[in-house]
């Protein structure tokens, strides 16, 4: 009330008796003083004249609590002024209902009359106009004194009733169940209830934002007449029915929004055509409303851009950019997994990549359900509306690829058992057959059976405005992880300043897998050369597309990091006996710790030169089209500085060979060489790496895996979920960057690398690059940029700005 008055908004005349003094209102002398004061404030006499005034007693608590005693709305109404009041509002029955309900409450809690006796009476005498005199008689008999007929006397017993009702064992129990103190105090508001003709009276609630569009539009309900409860609550009408129009409500809501910097909600009443606010509160802004409000507040001069950027939650942005399930509460949840890729999907369940491709080709939306996915499943993944895996964590193959291509995904839904032979997926006692409808929510990790409606993503115009402000505030650069021209274009459209990671092995997923397999399994140098030529040719085209999609921006191309198990053929599928034997030889007990990344390249020393030549060749091709990206060639999974120097030598030689063939000086090809920091040893030796590397990029998926010794592929469900549930961990370190361990390694690396090469560029390209809390840590650690999947770029832009303000 104080705030409403100081904002100059219309309120009812009234006074507040604070918690410390609430008891005093039960003293008739002090109640008399309150009534005097109220008459002065309202400029009217209570219960007198042609426009009589009554008193409403209302309770409030210091914290939000359910179960406050209901208002006592017509204090001061008595047989001697009844006719004058009736004449004004001309609704006998309604007024008597309200009066009777109030007498019933005061009788029980203020005067000790048995509630059951009054209930019996009200059951027997059904006409409210007859109930009131009968109740007054019963109360007088039971309380051995007539019910007071003066406003002050009534106010004192009403206050006593309200405070006593607050102290009943039932009310205390209700507070305990809300985890609130049983002795929570109560303040009382004594308000002037100005009476007026029915048509010019009413009450209601209004909020400032349209729930559908989030735009400023007062929305709410208006009830004509006087406030009353069951059995016959009034019929709600739209705000447009408010006599005199909703203009005043609109300006009150605007004032309140600017005051709260949040959507406003208010309770109001209208008496005799006069509008008064009874209460107001800020509401949590979400989704569209959050973004639109932030921009409206800046445009109105009520907030600075910085404050607007601070007030939009990254989760809201994420929600606006992706389709969402329209849940009705009646859906059947099949299982829950990890929210691995944002958005929502619904479609026919398919259990293989091939089935996904063929059903999707018939125009049927499908959801690919698998125990886990492998590089061979890419075509199915791209054809699907969504992906669900039973195994696999947030940094597993399915999760990383789905995020990269913007397909909603739930991973690690451990309760799901897939039986490809019978074409079924089972969770608990429910079994779905291929072709049954299934829906997934990539925001919560929930999977539902049956058809669920989907609402399309609707980023409003204002989102770009907020993100534009964020761009001016943030220190961290934001790039994207993109493997194809299509992904790069999406990333740039969403505001990426470049590509922070192109995983070249991702260019060989699906049907192009044999191109890598042939290199790995080559029987002799000649076969390897032919395999490499084919790989390089395919790659040159891919790189051209990638560079065109990125335009004249920096592009970090990571040379091949192909964990063996993802790229070797399944046993018995290598083709011939010799290849089978070589594949068997190459199988490893710990492929993530085996012949990966730079290690494979140093064992096949034509591999990186072939890739690098394809890249430089593609650069020359697009330069001819007027695009001049800044190339950054990155070496993966380094743990020895010597690995980096050896690989860097290969890359430099490739650049020189390409330049020589093109007849240009190699200095005309703008490229840098850098290293991923994915092993703890690389972090600790970052100073040494910086002697060769012109940039470092923290691959925090592997760095987390290797720092904790947690498998990124399947530890989530088995270990991390129980750890989080048991309070051992606050969140999965694959989702939120671990500040104490992994963060400490990064801090050491940053300091050691900069000591050797002060202008070294430092980025992060693990999945943490799209997580707001991790982005904040990256800002604190002084990195130059983060790189995340294209769909998370807007979130990262906002989070990077919020890290600074
Ligand atoms: C990483 O390890 O963080 C990384 C970006 O590389 P990948 O996920 O491809 O192993
Ligand atoms: Mg890695």
C-alpha cells in the first residue's frame, strides 16, 4: 500500500495495523480511533447518509502464505443502516449473503459461538435475507450480548475473529506444511468500503502482459457487484466491461511494471465508479514476456540497457529459439533422460537409422530411439525430428551431434530397453512398438507416449535487440561449433563471430564413413595413398562449403580426431579377411585413451598433410569468390608438446606445397596453428605448447573426462545422477564446468600460455561453451571466446554479457 501511494496510484482510503500492534485493534477504544481516522481519510461518515461507507478488514502476512483468513467485508452494516445501504446497491440478496458469511465467521472466532449451530441455522433458513436476523439472534443468545451495531464495536470483534482464526490448530498446521513458522504474525488492514450502485461497482484482477504474446496488454477479470464467495460467486467478465473503461488500469499497470521492472499484477475494486487498487505484486517474467518487457522498459527510459540484459534469463532465450511441447498435464511419461539437445519433437518411433531415413522420406515425422548412436547413424539422425538414447551422456556422440545439427534429443534414458529384433522399446510396464507415437522434451529430458502437440519456435523481434545490447557489453567472443556449410550459415545467422571448432571427423559420418575406414585399414602405402586422396577430395568440397558459410571470419578446423571404436567396422563387417584381421588388431580396450587425435596422425603421417592441403586448397578456391576466412588449424588430443611440433611441421609443409602449386607466397595464406587442450598434461604444459601454438582451445569434454576419470559416454546415469541426487555433486561436470578442478587446470594453462605468448588466443570449445554458468567461469578465467553448437549461440551471447554485468 505504501508503495502504491508513493507511486501516486489510486488506493482505497485505509490504515494498516502492523503485526506488532494487530492485537490492539481488538480494544474497542482503539478500534474507535481507527474508525475516526478512516472517516477523516475517506472524507465520509461511516454507515451514514445517502452514500454510506462500510469497513473492510483484510489480513496480510510478512511472507506469501496460503490460508490467510478471508476478508470481513461489510463491518459496520447493522439493522439500523441496512435500508440505506440496500437503497444504494439495490441487491438485497447478494448483500445479505455477504453479511451472513461475515457474521458466521465473527460469531465463531470472535464471540465463541459454536460454528455447528450457525451452520444448522443456515441450512434450515435458506433465504439470506432471513438468515441474517436469525443469525444475529442466535449470536446474541449464545454470546449473551447483542452483536455490536456500531462500526467501532464491530471492528474490534472482527479483528478478534480474524486473529483467532489465524491461531486455530488447523491454520497452524497448514503453515507448518508450507514450511513456515506456526506463529507467523499477521497485519490488519482497515479499509473504507465506499458503496455505490451495482452497475458502477465491482472488483477484479489484472496483469500487464498478454500470456500468449508477452506484449503489454492488460488482461484479467472483472466481477460486477460486491466481493462474495460460494454458493453464488459472480460471473467473471472481461476487463473491457469495467465501467468507465480500462484506461486507468492500463496506466496503473504501466507505472507498476516500470516500478517493479517485472510484469505487474494487481487487485482492484470499483466503487461508485471510482477505481482503487487493493494490492499489487511483480510477477516472474518468462519467455516472450521477459524479452518484450526488457525492451519496453529501455524504450520507456525506465531501465538501462545493461539492466535489461541482466534481467532476461538465458533459459528464456533458449525456449524462444526452439519448438516446445504443448503439455496439457494428461500425457503419459514413459521415461526420463538427460536434456541433451534443446527443442521438442513428436513422431513415429523408429529403431534404426535406415528406418528413420525411409519413413522420413515418405513424409512421416520420426523419432529415432536407440541404445546409443554411432557415426554410421548420422543419416537417420538428420532425418529424424528428434532422438532418444538409452545410454550416453551429455558429451556422448548422439548428444554432441544432435546439438550440432539442431535436432532435439534426450540421452541416457536409462529406464529404456530397446529390443531391435522384436521392434519394441520398453520402460517399466509399458512397451512401444515401432510406428507408435512418441514425444520428447529436450529441455527437461522427459519422454512421453502418444501424440503431443508442438508449438513452433517464435523468437520475437525484441530478442535481436536484447542480444544486440548484449554484444556491446560482453568481453567474451562467441563462436560456434559447426561441421558443415549449413551449420556455419545457421551459426552466423544466430550471431556467431566465427567457427571455434569444425570436427573434421564429423564430415565422414554416415555413408562417408568408409573414406576414413579405408585410411585406417589400408593394407599398404599405395592403398593408403589412394584412400587419402579420396578423403582429401571429399574434404576439399566440404571445406569450401564451410568457408563459404562462415564468410570472412575466423574458422578453427580441427584435424581428424577419430576414436577407433567409432570408426572401425563392426566385427565381421570389414569386407575381406585381411581387413577383418587389421580391424581386430586395431580394436582397443580403452578407445577414448587410445589411438585418437594427433596420435593417429603421427602413426599415419600422410593424414594431416592431406587434410591440411584440402583446407588450404579450399581457401584458395573461396578466395577467388571474394571470401577470405582466417584459417586456424587445430591439433587434437595433444599431451606432449613434441606431438604438436611434429603435427605443426606437417601442416606448415602442406601450406607451402599448396602455395607453391598456386604460385603464391605462403605468407599470403592467413593461417595459424593451434592446439586443443584436452588432457591435464596439455593444460599443465600450456607454456610449452604456446611456443608452437598461436592459439589454444580448451576441449572441456575430454578435459573433464580425463581430469575426473569419468567416462563422458556413460558415466552420467550410473554415477553422476546418484551423486547429484545424494548431494555429492551440485551438477554434472559435463554440463557445468567444474571450477575447482577443471577450472583450476584452465587457470594454470591460461597463465602459463600467456607468459610465453602474451597475445595467444584462448578459447573453449567443449559442450560447456553453451552453458551460462560455465560461460561466466570462462569470463572470469579471462578466455577470449567460447564456442558452442549453433543453436546455443544466442544464449551464449546473452550469458557472456551477463558475466560482465
Ligand atoms: C572436447 O573434448 O571438449 C572437444 C571439443 O572435442 P570432442 O568433443 O570432439 O572430443
Ligand atoms: Mg575432445
